[in-house]
C-alpha cells in the first residue's frame, strides 16, 4: 500500500492548476504533473510479471485488465490529439463517438463509458503479459510526447478553445475547464490516482 500518497491533496493541486488563468503556467504545471504520473505508472507496470499481473483486484478484474483499460483510453487520446482534424475528433470523443480501432479497421460509437471499457477489456484479454506490458509503456510515453516542456502556441490554443467540461473531483469541488485540458488531466488521474491502489 502507498501510505505516502495523499489523494485529496493531489486533487486540490489539480484544482489549483486548473484555475490558473496564465495558460503557459497552467501547461507547465500539468506537464510536470504528467512527468510525476509517469514516474509512478511506468515502474508500476514494470514490476508486474505474468503471475502478478493476473492477480484479482476487488472489482473482479485483474491488474492486467486495469492496465489495458488505462492504455485503451490513452490510445484514444493519442488518436484524437494527433488527428489533422483534432478539434472535430475531440468533440466526438467527449460524446464517446468515432473511436477508431486500427486492428479492426472500424469506427465505433459507444452509448456510455462502461461500454467502451468493456470493448477494451474484450480486445486485450487474450494478450500475453509481456506484449501488453510493452505496449502499455509505449503508449504512455507516446501520450507524454504530445506534451513537451515547451509547447507551440497553437497547441495551447487547441487545449483552450474546446467545449467546457465539468468534472467533480471531490464531493464539494468541481473543475470546469475546456475539454482539451480536461482530457489531459483525466489521463494523469488515470495513471496516478484512480487506479493507484489497483497497481500495488
């Protein structure tokens, strides 16, 4: 168990970053937080092996299932953020529409988040651990590569000029922020907070 990590303080830090009206400073703070997330998430993946990755967590999934779940969402983020029409793709993604599965060569829509999660679980359940581990690390690093320490101004503009999302992070705290920032933040929360206990 990770006794040193304070989940509530992490969310308060995220709230403070999200409220920073200086967009470059907000970006720099999130980029540093992304590095911190990777410094937890990648070693957590690396310490697992074929036996420990098959351990069952309280909700009935295996640790490998959780990593495939995180990876599936990150793949979709990469797909959206690297698309030549990323503004359109982002608006579709926040409605769970137009996910592209390159292996099936199919565009898919989902009614609810749990439906996408189930699709990813089915997609990766037969992968052996070494293959899944390698891909999960590669995808995590690829996502981070889209957020360099010194971004171009058009990248900041893209993150900012997207539809507003409302994200309840604590019982009495909600972040209201453009979807570009929101989707980046959710990726960090996925790696570092939401599934943290599952990866120990």
